[in-house]
C-alpha cells in the first residue's frame, strides 16, 4: 500500500471515530460489509476506489484530484 493510500485510510479512521461510528455502523450506512471496512482500515490491501468513495460519502467526505507542485531543482 502506498503512503498516500495509508494517509487516506488514517484520515478516514480518524473521521469515523470523531463522528462516533463503529466499523459496523459505517458499513451499514455505506452498504459495505464490516470485514471490508476492517480490512481497509488495517491496510491489508489497497481499497478499490469505489469502496473507498462509498465509505467516505456518509462521513461527509470524498476524494479530490489536486496538482502536485513541481519542486525546482538546483544545479550545484
């Protein structure tokens, strides 16, 4: 799992916990199975984008594509 995927998952867990939802409650709301939420949160595998979007929506979040700023390189 990439670092960006880990960051997204950590944010999702934090938001879920801040909203007082258990994994089972989130799973019911977004129509996923609780074990799928648990695997996603543990980082067992990279989540499918559709599953991730379904889990984020009831929390009031989505994913956004943003440009990565290019860093200037300096020659010595």
